[in-house]
């Protein structure tokens, strides 16, 4: 499998983009064409991501499959794409999650525009994960907002208009500040080195911006990512957006869009401004840890099942932020791994909640009872996914959380101690919800709850398989993530001027 | 108009619009030749030093002509719908455009004033051009009175500058300030401030913006489109030429003033737009916030700032023309239904029109891959280059506030509540063409902005002394 010159990364972005246009142009008289075309496009994209995964050179640290074409030459803006261990699995997750989201739930109306928006969303997300040019990244980052806004506003639940507006304005405000940060970064870099460029790799490797300026710039970027992740106290858009979004919208929002924020921290925060990220690490560690506990406590209090899962996202993303800012190999690797795992488990949870909401037309936990008696397979699937979200060993959630906690304990001891408590809280709210919804005797309304259909089972199957596989044998993932993480951590060490505590290797003693 | 008076009644339908568009188109084509000329031979000064021919004036001419074409397309069916088919509006448009072009190319303050008055008087009459609507008359009177005041301020400012520098000719002013150290600067500073007031009124900068919402709302919609595009372009062109180039020496004096104006304008425009219920008023306030953005570019006072402002003016002209084209179609005869409810469910009645308006509104909000984003980008880059970081952040935050307004209109269009009016919405071919041009421009420039950005960079104003 020698390195082919097929521009796979550009193809990854262009395929769903073109697909969106094709679906939008499909004739109105043939609505039955929409879904097959969309599925074809998303499955083709998924196949491309799998090919990317297979073709990825394990053990290589730098960016692979790099494409670079000049776009706006006078400003040094180029179509610069690349993938490394950190973004690889996020891209694969995106590729896999989108067809599943499409299959999981059908829109009640206007399937054509719904599908077109989803495909445009996919193009935007893939573009964001693959960009190595600041301007290009910003373009894709903003593009992601528009389809999500329309998906929530057009196909969501009762309070959708408020939720979609809040989502759009919050995220846009963060990116507005990031845009100024981007320009200032480029301007300062140009002042020092003489070349105007938006290229991330160039700016990161030259590290020519003064310390003070870099700290401000890091904050500008961090604001946008903090809204996306979301970090307390900028998280208030999330519960509404997740709850009011249609099922596919929630799956994609939680599964993929939140990762844009944490990925941004790694790729643009740590990589571009290593010293500043080290300087501000205590702040972000604190915010992340507060998020873990606060998100979990809020989740416990929820009466709406979907809102409970939304708050659990806040809690889980807190772990990822903790891992990112602890700067050890294991913690960052755990963070990246957890990004993928969270995408799979929370995506699965939202799909299941969507199924419940479709059948019973309610998401209130108090209205649901004893579903296990009438739908045992459904209950079993839900319980497995819930366990994965809790972090039960043997399932994927455990690996990520474990690595994060172990890695962070070295450098961020007391934060980790508090965060570990969050694991218990996760068990609390999820198991309590499972108990209330599935255990006990079903009443009249719940007795008619239909079992998991074959189609739904097929949708859940790949997610379940991933949950188990990544939990039992995460080595292939870790092998590919680790080299890039190592390079990033070394980069931070070098410029931030600190040394990682050395972990004793197994077998060193006696 | 003379031609129309001579030809007997019974011009073919849309004849006036076609003639107007053709004239403007011809002007644009000739401008291309002028551009070549300027690139080869450098800037020149014509008419005894009164008019400058440089890249800047050619650029402004092209933008104004484009705006005239777009407005002619919109006005065509509008006038027929209102029962006012006639050549007056077109003649006034061409006169106003001529005034605007003179403003953009003026090399002398008095000539600039001539252009300003020609433009303004034509606009006053255009605003009053719907005799059946009381609001139209009211808006014209308001505009006239306030405009008269501001022209008086402007003229007084010209007089003071003349007193301080001994000339009204821009090249002479520039040379004088470059070579002489003024002992008593008060005269000049007062003159500059008064000039700023005069310009501020015309470009709708706060706190001189009070006339904008009322006039934009009252005037017939195609006229609003014309005012928003040509009025601003001409006024900004003059502002750039006078302040950045001629009074460039005194940068440190007028830049802080512009900083305050820009911030006020941005805040007023975005925040007050949010509380409006009438779409035309919303768009009026949004045009105030766009003026604030362009002021950010002017405040940067460097070549990038001028280029950014020019590029913004160009994209803004197309965006506003397209937006108002759709508004003209939707508000119905007599500009009666201008509330947000008029747009409710537009996506079901006319999906392509709704989609076009969505693209244009998102472009105004500054979403990437549209021309609007590139325009904001250029202006913010200029501000960052001039180290006005706080201004850049305020500008971006105001764009988020303004985005709310555009989103509200979009939400209303796509909402599925309420019943859809049974009557099919008529979209005349003129308006449809204008909207298509605007959307195409927005998306094409959004994806490939380099050419236009480079053109704007080359259109830097140069002051050349007269022969």
C-alpha cells in the first residue's frame, strides 16, 4: 500500500459537499430518491475514512496525506489539509457516525433539505478536523454552525427556535473573538518572520510570537473552543440545543461537534501556543473538573431523559479537558481516545433516547417505567451503552477515562482526585435513570412499548461492536494516537520549559 | 428625461429600466478602459484640477453604476405595481449617480460639495416619489431638513479648512499641510470636525444616524436600496479621499474621533436592530452597523484599510441591492406589509426566493464562503494591522449581535407555524434578475475573492495636482 497520490483528504471533504448540492437539486417529485442518494454519499465517505485508517502509517508522528494548494496567495492562505494520530480517529468517527445518524431517524417533513443540511454539516466537520490552515479552519468551523442551526430550528422539538438561536449566537460570539485572534497571530508572526502566512505548521514550528501576546492570543482561541466543548460557564447553550434537536441532530452535535472544541484545544491551543497553554493550564483544569462534577450533579436532577444525557456530555467533556491540560503522554492520549469513545457512547445513547421518544412521545423519566419487561433486548442495549458511558472496565469508556486519570494524577494531582469522584457520580445518574426507566412493573402506557426492530438493531450494532472492541482491545487505536501525542507533548515541554515527571517503566525494579 | 419627453407615450414595458441599465452598463465599460489607462499612465487630474482620475475613482464609478443597474431592475416592476410608470425616477437615479461619481472623483472640496448636493437633492426627491404614501413625503421632508443642516455644517467645515490652508483644492491642501507647520491649528481642527459631521450624516454614522431608520422605512423600497448603496458608497469615497489622503498629516487627530464614531455606530446599529419589528427598519439599522464596519476600515488609515473599505463597499452594494429586491417583492403593493409577519412561511411559498434571501442575509452576517465574510475579513485585517485590536474585537462582537437580526428574518421565513396566504407571490423578472446577480456575486466572490481583493488594493486614491 504505497503512498498514492490520490488526494484522499480533499475527497473526504468534497464528497459530502457535492452530495449536499446533489440532494438539494433532486427533483421534488421523487422524494424516494433522497435517502438512497444520501446514504450512498455518507457510506462512500465512511469507506474513504476507513481507507484512510488502513493506509495510515502507524508509528509516524507527523502529518500524513498532506495536501497543499495556494488559495489566496497574497495573504498566504492555502488549501492545506493533513491528518495525524490525533485527528485520524475523529475523522473515522465522523465517517461512521453520519450514516448511522441518517439511518437512525427519519425527518417528519422536508427530507430533502434535512438531508442536504446533514451532508453539508459532514463536509464542514471533516474540513475542520483536517485543516492545517488557520483561515481554512475558521471557514469550516463557521460553516458547521449554519446546518446545525437549521437542523435544530427546522426539525426540532417545541422550544427549538430559542435553542437554535442560542446555539448559533453563543458559538458565533466565541468564533468572532477567535477570528480577531487568528488575524493578530498572523500579523504578529508576519512582523517577526517577514512572511504572511496562515499555515498552522509554519506558525507553530517557528514560535516567533512574544510570550505576552501569545497568552492573549491563546485566550482568544480558547474562548471559541471553550464555548464549543463546552466549558463551564459557557455551557448553557448545550442542554437546550441537545434536547430540542432532532435525534440525528443530537447524535451529531454530541458525537462530533463537541469534539471540534477539544480538538481545537489540542491542535491550535497547545500546538500554536505551548507556553500560554501551560501558563493557563490550572484555569482550564479547574474549569474542566468543575464541569465534571457540576455536569454530573445537574444530570442527576434532570427529569427529561434527553437533557440528562446532554448534561452527561458536559461531564464527559470535562474529562477530556482535564486530560488535555495535564500534558502527560497518557493523559493526552486518554483525552483523544475518550473523544472517540464519547462520540460512540453518547451518540448511541441519543439514538436510543430518540427511539424511546418516538415510541412513547415523551422524554419524561417519570412517564417511563418497567420497559425491560416489555422490551428486554432494547433494555439490554441501553444498559450496555449506559455502562460504557459510566466507564465500566471492558467497555470503551473505561479505557479513555482510566488513561486520563492515571496520566493527570502525575501533574494535576488534586484535580484528578476530584475528577475521580465524577466517575462515581456518572454511575449514580445513569444507573438511577436506568432503574427508573427500565426496572419495575410497566403500567398501561408503557406496556405498548415495542421491542427493538431489526432496522434499529442494525443501526445500533456497529456502535455496540465498537463499544466492546475498543473496550477490550484498544491497542490499535492507542498505537496510532500515541506518536502524534508524543510529538505534541514534547513540543509543549520544549517551549513551555517544564519537564514531565518520569513514570517508572514496568520491570525496572528488581 | 429629455429623451422620454420627446418620445410619445407608449414606451415599451420596462423600456426606461432598460435604457437606464444600458447607460449605467456603458459607463461601467468605459470605466474599464479608464482603469487600463490609469494602470499604464498613472493617476491624472482633469478639468483643471477639479476631478481626479485614478484607480479609486474608477472603482467607485463601477460600484455606483452596478448599484444603478440593480436598482433599475428592482424599480421596473415596482413602479408599474404602484401605477407610477414613468421616467422620473430613472432620470433622478442617473442624476444622483452622476453626483455620486463626482463625489468619488473630486479633487477639490467645492467640487465635492457640488457632487454631494447633486446626489442629495436627487435623493430627497426620490424619497418623496410615491405621492400616495404619506410616509414617503414625511421621510423626504425629514431627510431634506436634516440633510440641509449637514450640508451647511459641511460647507462651514470647507470654509474653515480653506481659511487654515489657503485653498480648497485637495492636492494644494495636502502639499500645504506637508510643508507648513501650522502655528494655530484650531481653525483646521474645527474644520475637520465639521467636515466629519457632514460626512457622518451622509454615511449614517452614529450619532448622526437618526434620520436613517425613518427615511429608509418611509421611502419607496427601491429608493431605499439606492440610498443604502449609492449614498453610502459616494459618501465613503469622499470621506476616504478627504481624510485619509488630503488630511493624512493630521491622522493622529482625526483617528481617535473616528474610533469613537465607529464604536458608537457599530453598537447603535447592531443593538437597536435587534428590537425592531419592521423589516425595513431592521435593515436600516443593519446598514448603520455596516457603515460602522467600513468606518473601522477607514480608521485604520493605511492602504489595507482603504482597500478593505472599498472591497466592503463593493460587496455591500450587491448585498443590500439583493436584499431589498426581495423585500420589494414581499412587502406588497404600497409597501404595506413591512412587518416580520410578511416573511412568515416564505420558504413554503417561494423556496428559491427564501433560499436566496437566506444566502444574502447570512452574507451580511459574515458567514464564511460568502462575499460578506471576505469583506469583514479585509476590514478586520486592516484594523489589526493598525493595532486597533479593541476596535476589531468590538466590531466582531457587534457582528454577532447583528447576526441575531438576520437570523430572526430567516427563522420567520422558514417557520411552519400559521397559515400560508393562498395568493401566489409574484416575482417579477427584474427583481428576480437582481436577486440572482446578487446571490451569484456573493457566492462566487465568497469562494474566490482574490481577484477582487487585488483590484481593491490597486484602487488606492492618489492626489495629483491640477495642470
